[in-house]
C-alpha cells in the first residue's frame, strides 16, 4: 500500500462501486455557512454539476464550474481523476435534489431540505430511508465494496445539529479555510429551540433527529448502509459522514462499515472527526491526495485547509491507492481534469 494512505488498507475489492448521494438543503443558503458555490443561490446547482463532471468531464446544468468563493474548484476533480485512473464504476443517487443533473442517476425521492431554523428539515426522511434500503439490497448483489460519498452544501451544519440531538459534544469541519463555528452554533441552537430538542434528547429516535434537524443526504446514506448488509461499506467523507455513522449506531445498523476521509479533515483542529468516529466504534482511514504538489494554485490551497473533502474525494483517492496509483499520478490527473473540463458556452 502506498505511504499516502493511513492506516494500511488490506482489503482488495473485486467489484468496487463508487456511489455519491447528491442533495440540497436550504440550510446551506444561509449566508456565510457554505463554500460549496460562489453564491448561496448556486449551491442548488453544485451537486448536479459535480455528478456531471465525474460522469462526463462536462458542466452542463450550472453556469460555471462549482467552486468556493475563494476560487478553489470542487473536490469532484480529484474524484474524477481517481475514477479515470482506476476504471471503477460510479453511480449518483439523488435525494431531495432541486436541480437534477443531465446525466443518468438513481432517484430516491424527497424534497430539498428545509432551513432547520424555520421548519422540520426532512419531512420525508422515512420514505427516503426505505427507498435507499431497497437500492442497497440490489447493489449488494452487484458489488463487494461500496464507497458512499456526498455532495450537499450546508451539510456540516445539519450534521452538527443531528450530533447534538444524539448527545455528542462535537465540532464539525467547514469548506471554508476559517470555520464559521459561531454561525453554525447559532443556527443549530435556533433549530433545536424551534424543534423542542435538547442535547441528547433524540439519541433513541435518530429518524426524528434527521426529520427535524438533518438533511436529505442522511436518510439516503442510512438506508444504503442498511440495505448493503453483507457488503463492505466505506462512507467517504468528513464530519457529515461521521454524523451518519453516529445515526447508524443509534439505529442499530450492523455490518462491515468504515469511514474514509482526507488528511485535510484529520488535520482540521476546529473539527472532532476522530473523536466522533472513535466514540461510534468504527474504523477510519484517510488519504493524503498531495494537492500541494499541483501546478494549479487554486488546487494547491486545498493543502492549506480550503474545501478539505466532498464528492467522496478521500474515498476515491483510497481506491486509487488500492489500484496501485501513485500520489504523483493522482495529482497530475487532477490537474488534467481541471484543465480539460468543458464548461457551458456563455
């Protein structure tokens, strides 16, 4: 195993699948909360555009490349590079997605998530969960290892709200270099007050925690985890997927379930990724994509704490390593993807 994956990942899947859940939440439109789009309005388009980039190397439905206000491009470029180098098949699943991508995807239903400060976040959480479980049962017969990533703007704030409702004293990361922890805490406190929820009061009712305070990605990931029983599941993401792990434990979901993220999440001192995962009792892995070695400055600054994770980037990098790809080759292919991605004609 290359020396940019920690700890050593022994399993060698015969039929791996990279799956990414694409969702929207109006919580992500609160100004200053999410960097997944140059404006809050564009965050509706980001997940679908990520799917288009990974599937076709084109952006079709969004007027520009998904990027953070600071100019960092979407982590989908790393995921695309890893899948190019490995040939591992990808599948996108929409859950509460407002702007649909112009590529094939699986529809799990549900409406976009509501602003958690104002109303119940995911009224159709139970239906999404059951649909995803059915999809998981099918995929379990097709793959021996499924990597589950996510693309949803604002998802770390809903993750924080759900973690608090479950009783975790945790902090979440941010796609900004400077984590807006004060704003996130304020949003979560308002949401919990609105829902009549206290710290830990929903630890035995995780679906209600998602319904009141979560986002549509969460029930989709949980249903997939349940349906994929008997198949190795790798949640590919940062503190959002750590919250999914915590929800899965509260739901009693069993199985061979791990989480994989990037070095940038592990090094984020404003977030408690390790603490959450260790308290849930699941193994974790992380990859170092080496993006400081990119020849493109907006990609280099990932290593300074911008963006950090998303679209299953850490898991896709781990997949590349399993296939014997060198870190240098992943960086070179990431640069190539960014330089060749086709944007909509103005």
